[in-house]
C-alpha cells in the first residue's frame, strides 16, 4: 500500500513541481553552472543507487557528509534550497524508480561506516531509504549516527498509513531543519 502511495504521490509531485524545478534548474545554472547533484548512496539491502538533488554546494566540494562540509561551500541559492527543502524535489524521480520511498531513513554515504553499522544492527536497511521521516522532522541528522539509527528503527516499527502522511505533511509544512552544516 505504501509503495503504491509512493508511486502516485511522487508522480503527482513531479508533474506539479515540474515548472518550479525547471525554474530552479535555470537559476542553478547561473549559481553553480551544474544545477543537479548526483551522488551514490546506500540503498535498500545496502545496495548502491544514485541519488539526485538540486545542487546546494559548489561543484568542487568534497563528497562527505553534510555535517562535515565547509559552510562556505554552500551557495546563497543552496542555503535557500536547504532551508525550504526544495533541493529534495528531484528525489521524487528516485521514488518513482523504486530506489527510495517518500518516507524512510535518509540514505547515507558509503563512507559513513558508523551509521551503516548502527543501521545494519537494527535492520534499517530492509526498507527503502526515504526523502523524509521521523528523524528529519525532529532535526536529527547524520552527525549523531547511533541516535539516527535508533530513530530510524523506531519509525519503521510504527510506520503505518497515518504516520506516513504525518511525516510528509510535517516536512512540507517546515518541521525539522535539514542536515546541519558545521560552523566555521
């Protein structure tokens, strides 16, 4: 049932958001020259997939967890995209492809070994990663691997139709703050 909802809502979301994504793409061309960001992430059953987002950092930024990135790497447009969570819109394509869900644990990088171990121990990789979830609406990011993995497992144990829509609605209405960028 949730997969069916993922397909329907992601399809509708892509159609409705297409003009906005096209505009953000054009503005992104002016901002960084490379408006789309692709990165290999850890997916369901720890299989790799390529996540797509709108770029929020300079193209030459090292591929590391957001909380470890240099704050000066975030562009002015990128700061706006992160604050509004609009940088996540292209991931609706990942949802349609079956690599992600609208609701699930945020996909991590393969070099985040502590988080991978914590999630593996809790069975978190048995499900598709998501665009949002319990951790995201509560401001828990990848800088606290154990807490994040515990929160992901808690979310998955209680993920029903009501929770699914609650996480989506809270994300769209601004709950959470996104991945933290370390301060200089």
